[in-house]
C-alpha cells in the first residue's frame, strides 16, 4: 500500500493524520474464505491498546447464510470470528454498520436497497429494535455506506449510493432521530473519484471523523474473481447544517491494490487509526488496521 500526502481542504478542515503502517505481516487478516465471508460493514464494539472487538456485517442474501460476525483482533491479528444469529426476518445485502453515538451496544445496519435496522448487540446476542428506510432517492441508488455524526447536539446521518463508472456516487445527508427512526429533509451531492478508473464504484463506504471530515472509500469490482483495487479519500466536511462540502480535489489517503474495501471505521478520535474491511468475493473477507501518527494511537 502506498500513501499520498493529504492536501488540506481550503478553509474547511485541518490535516488528517495519515495511516502509515499496518500490523503483522502484510496487515490483511482473513475473517473467512469464499463468497459468503466478506466484510461489507464494520463498527467497533470495544477497543483498548492491544485488542479490538468489532461487529462485521455481510452482504449475504440467501437463507442459511451468515449476516454478521463478532471479530476479535489481538495486536492486529484476528484471533476469533464468532457468528451472530440474526433473529426473525433476515436482512438482504447488508452494506454498512455504524455505532449509535451515546448508545453503547447499539448500531444501525443498512442494506443496499435502503432498508435500515436499529440493533442492539450483547455478546453474540443480537436484537432488532426497529427498522426504517432512508428517504427515497434515485431509482438506481444502491447504498454501500452509512455514517452518523453529532453536530451541536443534532444527529446527522450520511449515506451513499455507490455509483457505477460514468454514474457518480451520491452522498445523502439528513438530520436523523434514532428514537423515531426518521429523517428530516435530506440534502444530496454527487461524488466521483479519479481512481480507480475501471469497473468503479465511486463510494463503497463512508466515515465521518470527530471533527466532521468525510472519508470515502472507492473500489474497482470487475466480478467475483477480481482483480480488485481500492482507494480511500478525504472528500470534504459535514457542515453544521448537515450538508456536505466537498473538496474540489478529494485527497487520496491511500491505494489498496488487490482488495475491495467495503467497510471502514475510525479507531481514535482523530481517526489517525482506521480499521478497514474487504469483500474480496471468491477470495473471502479481510480486516486491516492502519496506524498513523496520532499520539492517541501510540
């Protein structure tokens, strides 16, 4: 993996601490082999100096296929992958997972068709607290990212249609009520990347840092056998009114050849460390920790 310097968005953001090293070996840790073992969304359950527990959701569609796992990483290496049973009607094609701010053990999971789930996880026991749909967008929308961020005591949701080749991704944002599972009027803005260049999904996940920076992963997906490629960008900022201000030239944080990143989450307040997840289709799923220069991460 190689990294570029991160340009500062003019009058918008402070510099992002760039991920510079990874954990053991090449840094990619398998969480399962084959088509049903990918990581399409990830959220942190617990994190200390040496250990991370994470919720990983999977984009499986058929009965009997696993929808979520609880993964433990010790010093960057996967030490445990425990399946989680999803009670009741199974979701189809989950593509994102996000912790609910201020609600320990509660998460939002979003499927590609815009159906969302408010869930609570206790150990390996999952309970569905409610379901909703994101506000109607374009009929071609296929969602692959969802993030939550509190700004001045208002909770905003950001979700992303992935786009495809000539069709840009679309970033949607709106104030969101967890208790009512409802949205206020959304704002939308198109987004596209210069790289990857072929079979490109311009947004494969989205993350919002503590200070409001919008991070977006993009991926090349030519089919079940790849070859895949991914890049991660600092794309802009979430404004106090819930709108997104994009940089004229999104700054690339890094390239990830050979992998299709569909999940990412910050591991520190500054987002100097990130946890990435891949859905490499026939090659299975992997996680990787990227560690940066933030003192919180040392």
